[in-house]
C-alpha cells in the first residue's frame, strides 16, 4: 500500500483521517505542524500528501507543503483541505499541482474515494514514466545492432536529425529495420512523450485508408455512423510513420501533399480543415524514382518526403555485423525467453556470414529461432540449418567434408569447424574471416556495384547538407540537374 503524510493543526482531524487510512492498509505519517511536515517530506518521501491549506499554528502553510511535495522524484500527489469560503485558495493550489481538494466538513467516504482515485492516478503516472523510460532505452541508437562502417553512418545521421521536425524518408529492403529506425527517431526526440503511430499504406484499400488517415464525419458514407478522428489527428504532437509509402493510391498522395505543405487535415465529408502538429516519417522498399517514371507516384510528393533520406544497408552489405546480431538474438531474445543456453559452432557462423539473406535481419532472426527449437543438446550445428545455408557453406546437407565432423558426432578436440563460436560482444565485434568458399560468391555486374557506391556517396552529401540538393550538388562539384538525374538512376557511370 501507500505511504501517506497527513498534515493539519487540528489533532482530532489528523487522528480521524489517519485511522481511516490505516484501516485501508496504508502507512500513515501524522503531522500537526507545517515545519515537521516539510521535514517528513524530505526524509520519508510519501506517495500521497493530505494537507490543510490554512495552518493557523504554523508559519509554513499548505501551499508551501504542496510545493515541497511536488519536488520529489517522482512527485508526491497532493490532496488539499480547505475551509468554507476559501475556494479561491484551493483553486490556486490546483493550478500549482494539487490533484484535488475537499471542503470542510467532509464525509469520510468522500475522502476515502478521493484518496483511492489519487493513488490510482499516481500509480498510472508512475507506470507511464517507467514504460516511457523502457521505450527510450529500447529504441536508443545503440539498440540497433551494427558496428560496420555503413551502420555507423546511419547512426550518425539518425543522431543528427532525431530531434528535428524534418521529414525523413527511410529506404531499405524488406527486413532491414526501417520501423526500428523510425521509432528511434521518435523516442530520441522532444516528441517522445507524444504518440508514435505506424501506418502500413499497403495493408488497407483506398477508401478505408483515407478514412483511417484523415478521419470522417458522421454520414460521410455508408457505415459512417459517428464522427471519427483520423490517425493524423491521433498523432498530434507526435510522429506518424507511413510505411510502404510507394503503395499509397494517387488520390491519397494528393491529400498527403496538402498535409505536408499546410499541416492541415480535412476529414472525409467535412469542409473545415484541422491543424495538426505531426512529424511525418515515410519508409519504402520500392524504388520511388521508378514509380515516378511509371506515373504511379507524384514527383512533388517525393521531393516533399525526401527531405532527409536514410538508406539502410542490406545484411549482405554488412556481413561483419552478423556475429554481433547473432549474439543479440540468441542471448537477449531466445535465451532470455526460454531460460536455456544455446551455442553455435564456428561452421554455422561461417555459413550464416556467407549467406546472402534476401529477407535481411528479419530472416536471420526467424532462422535462429527455428534452429534453437530444432537443435539437439542446445548446440546449433550445420545440419540444423535449412538447405540454402548448406549451399552457402559449400557442404552437402547432413554430410561430412574436409574440416567438418558429421552433425551427429560429438565435437572433436582441435576441429575448428565444430568448435563453439563465442557469442559475446567482444568476439562478435571482430568479424570472423570468411573462408575461401564463402568468398567465392557470384559477383554482381560492375555497373550495379558502381551505381550502389555512387548512391551511397550522393546520400552522404545530402545528409551533410541536411537534404538541401542545391548545396549537395555544389559540394559534389556537379550541377543540380545532374544530381537529380543520378538520384533518379538516369545517368550511370
């Protein structure tokens, strides 16, 4: 139960309230003097303070006690008691942070109900603070796993733009962690205590998506039986993530452009716009430049969204991060959930580093969970992985090869392939050297490689100039028109 400080210069009032609170199971600190109440707040840190506003026998008054109680961490919740005719003082106390007030004489049942509501409110506030702290810790930059040079560039860019209101376009293949980056941007900004609302633009039909985003008025269409606030209004003061933005229908693209330009939304069936203070983040795995050429995505909307682009590398572009990601999934997710300890052989880690991961980090997470469920003896061996991973390791499924003991055989001392790979942060940060068979993966065409490197460099220039394309072009020593052509893929070197 709660620790409650009761302050009144009438001894009978203190006794009566204290007895009632003790009967409810609370720990009570009775005070008949304002100075001793201040000392009790300092030393006892009560959760609830019940104080008379007018302490005639003390120089310290109820407002002083209220102000002291609100300096605690977390602040104590305060109920003030006032005599008839002193309502103005009680209202002043409410403005300074009091939860509620009771006018003398009051019924004990009214006081009991008021105290219960105050403590319930205090519990909700404390839980909310805790959950917000957990969310901030979960979505700190260091919770996105990666020590590769490509990821370090991403981290630096996130850190620079998180606490701004700039629109960010997050680019990357499916499974690379675009929503995780969006949440990191939100929970490391001054908007962190306001809503974060993700919307999958490809998951809903056009008419339903319009109502979800912008809301509707009663009677606007069949089934609109009540007024409905849209997600832009729900996210007011916070952040909205428009995931799979490339799938948004053309009509809604026009409406979204209006929101980005004027910061106003208009519900379906309503002629009156509503101002919203929302930061817009967008994410896509589709090449928007290609969709612009096809006429399915508005070019002006693209430039409104692409103020600050963040390009997430695929997992095959940062293979050196795979051991670190493995350690995170196995130790912090699977072992924490199951209570069991799992380990991987070096051969498994080599195979995982050699594989191309079309599903990226999401595919890796699902594969590791599957292997932990199916493996015997809590050691994951090559035979516990899908056939595609055997191909990556250039070994026949379930068979034996040079440097590889059969999966059913115990690990042989000195056998490097069957040796357990240490899943700790220090070992994972240092990438294991890929074997010759891993290095002999098919090469992509040179023009594709050069195009990818060029795009990376262009995005770095845009990041340094805060998305200002004219400044970026000057930084790169090319014309603005050339920069646009290169970003659209019309000019390859």
